[in-house]
C-alpha cells in the first residue's frame, strides 16, 4: 500500500514539473512574440514617418508580411493593432490596412537630432575616384529610341549556341575545385592565341595573354603596374573617359594630345619626354573613328622606345569594319615590346559577360600575374571555359560574321535617315567602322548641346553629347558646333529611322525657339 502512494506521489511531482516547464516555455514564447511585435511596430512606425509608406497607401497584408519576415501572423497582427491604436493606420472590414491620410500634415518627431555621417579619411586614390562622375547619364527606360553607344541588341546574342557551350563546360567536372592561374584558363588562352593570329595577324605566346574581367580591369591593371603618382600619361583628345579616369586615379598627370583625320597627332609627342604610358585606339579612334596612319604608327612606336614608355593599344571594336579588312594592330608590327594589346568581347557578344584580355610583353608576365591575383585571384573559370568552347567550335567567328552584317544594315539605316532628315546640316564622321558615329550639327552651337539633349529626351530619344569626351570644351581642334555620339547596335532599322525623324522634329523646335 505504501508503494502505491509513493508511485502516485512521484507521478504528481512529474506532472507538476512538466506543467511548470510548459508554463515557462509559454511565457518565453509570449515574451519573444511581444518583442517581435514591438520591433515590427517600431520599424513600420519609422518607415511611415520617413515617408516610405505615404499617407493613404496600403500596407502588405498580415499574412504576406508574416511570410516575408518569417514570423507568425499573430505577431504581425499585434503590431498592426498597436499602430491602429496610435492612429498611424486605419482599417475597414474587407479592405486593406492603410496609412492614415491625416498624417499628410504630420512631421516626424523622433526626439533625437538627425544623424550625420562621420567623416572618413580617404586615400589619394579614393579622393580621385570620389570626384569622378559617370560619362553617360541614366536615361528613362521608356525612351522610344536610345542611341546610347556601347550597348548591343539582346536579339543578336547567340543564346542557343552559348547555352550549348555553357552546358558542355558545366558537365566537365574536374576532380578538384581549386583556384586557377591568375593569368587565366590555359584552354581559353590557347584559343585566344589562335584567334588573334587568324583574325588580327597577331602572334604571341600563351603566357603573354592575361584574361581579365573586361577591358576596364585590363586598363586598371596597366595603370597600377606602370604608373607612379606624378608620372605623365598621354591620352587621345577627345578620348575614352574611363581610361583617363583610371590613369588619374593612379596619380598620373594626364596629358591629352589631339587627334585628327589620321589619328593621334604624333608630332605633338616630341615635347613629352618623360611619359610612362600612352593610351590609344589606333584601329578605330574613339570617338571620332579615324585610323592611325602607317607613318604615325611608326612614329608612335619610335617615341615609345626613346621615352621608355608603354603604349596601351585598345582594340575595342576591330571586328566591325564595313569597307576594308580590319586594320592590323600595333602589336602585330615588328618591334612591339613597348605595346600592350587590350581586347574584349563586349562589342561582339555582350557587355554583360565581363571577359577581356591583354597581350603583354614577356617581361611583364610575373607582375601581371601577381597583380591579378591580388585584385580578384582570377576571372571566373566557368565563363572562361564557355568562351574557350565557343572559340574552339567556330561558333564565335560565325556569330561575329552574322552580327557584322546586321550592324552594317543598321549603320546604313542610320546614315540614310540622317541624310534624309538633315542633309548638309549634319556632318557624320567615323562611319566606316565600329558601332557608333559622331554627328556634328553645323547649325547648332556647342553651347546649345545640352539643350539639344534635353529636347531629344522630351521627344523620347536618348542622346549623348561629345563635349564630355574632351578634357576641355575649349579645345581649339574641336568644331564649334554641337556634336552627338549615336550608337546604333541596340536598335532595329525601323526604330533608328523613326528615332532620327523625332530628332529632326526636336531640332526644328530648337530653331523655332530661337526665331
């Protein structure tokens, strides 16, 4: 009998302990739920006061917000209830909970002074970078025709062939996943070596090729390795602004040298004796489109040897020549140890695939390998393998031939539309190659270039001025009229023609404004 009572007593104690534990756990859950509800309530209140949720706007449903935050619906309901009681929200049966319209006249009262960002000391490089502004201002996505240069048509991308190459690369599983050579995949560099010989008559060793994340990284590596603060670097005038900015960020004293119909004015280099680097686009000068003449190529290389300077040859769109075969690069000429060749696929495949390459003198191999390792270890290997397969199969060159024909048709449409709408009032340069032209509007002054851009935007046309590509607007060599850079590779022929028609009406509107 005593055992029975003992067992009953033990059961009672166990039941009591379980009950106490349940109560404690329940209290903890309630405390957690209350804390979560308070946090959600405080966050929503702050967002309402800051204008994130405007007076009269609907809040997410309690179910949707609970799912988004990963909490119970009960917790969100409690937060909403608190804000309803405080007058921040209003709710009706069957309708969404909304921010109270009366808050329209309210001003946030946090009781705390506004927070200010603490000043951070930047390096010289950081201060240089901070002062840069973007070259191309963002245009609305609703534009009828955006003539932004450097963009391609999504319809031109060889999606099916790229998918096949991607699948093949992804299925080649290595035994181990490891960091690759900073110079790049040996397979890709071997394919690039063969392609450069076929397409550009450029001979080099595999180890002279450095695969980079687009030509911009290639330019940045060159600046970091070849320029000390205070060194002189020569650039074209007008020219590619990101190249100028990269050199400035490295601390170089950037010296612009004007270009004309035969490319860089090499006669102007004679007075520059201590330059460390010269950046050029000799096969298709950006933006004016001239070809660096044979005599000037020889003069540039001779100057580089005398000055012990390195020439950075940016061959950004050599695949697009519509009148003659592509121009041989500087790097393919006899003595090229003072030349670094910079190539990219951004103008042939897509600017979203960040793959480019350098061909460097043999003596710079280790420096570039180490610098690339410090920058990002190496360029993503899967993308490298895909491009290698694309090149190996011949798909890349077939694609280039196709898009060359398509862009030739777009160029014809653009030139025809400009001629039909403007006649001799517009002078076009740089149309023999590339994916853009420069249009000089003879009847519109340089000072009215910004007004032309604004008129175009109002007409649904994205236009881009040439003035920012000059280091100084008052450069004597540039025309006194307004100039536009018109990219056409992202548009079809019909939209190009109708876009230029809209541009013509915008120009007519400017004339009326002046009369």
